[in-house]
C-alpha cells in the first residue's frame, strides 16, 4: 500500500535513484531508523519518567526522519533532502546532549562511543544526502 498520492512521473524528468545503483544510503537510513525503535522502547522502560519522555521523543523524531529519507531513497522518489537534513540535525543534537549530560566514567565512555560509532557518522551521511541534488543536473 502506498501513501504517495501524486507520484512524480518519468515524463516530468524524474528518474529513480535506485536505477542508478544508489540504494545503499536508503538501506542505511532505513536500517538506522528501524534500529532506533526498540532502543527507544528500552529508554522509555529504563529511564526516569521525565527523562524517558524527552529521550523517547528525540529518538522517535530521529527515527521518523531517517525512515522518511530512507524510504524515499529506496523508492527512488524525490524529496529525500529535507528529512535527511532533519535527521542530521537531530543526530548532532542527540550526540551533543548525550556528551554534555553524561556522568564521568562508564556513562561518558558510552556516550563518546555512541557519538563516534553511530550518531556522528550517520549525521555526516544524512548531511551529505541533504546537500545532494534531487536529480542529476542536465548536461
């Protein structure tokens, strides 16, 4: 079932990115968005209520942006730039707040590891996708 009511047509100059072998960014973003869903449930179940609500909201916004951009890239549909930009900003904010609020010791080490291994590289991919043109430039 598709939620896209007015899909672009090939006659309008729209070309699927998937046809050009660019499916990996869509897979990465979609996988990351799906991976955030169980992580959000863990945070909601283990953190104090006030913190759980804030972190769950941030992670759900990240997941929505990642899934939106990833789905568009996988389908070869235009419109990946805005959700990719939103995901990049949310991931950067997540990493910054994690690092700023982590207690010294194991909690800080975990925050640094998450920032370096997941949040910042994914933010860089999203930022690059946000800057990439929707369609290849005509020559």
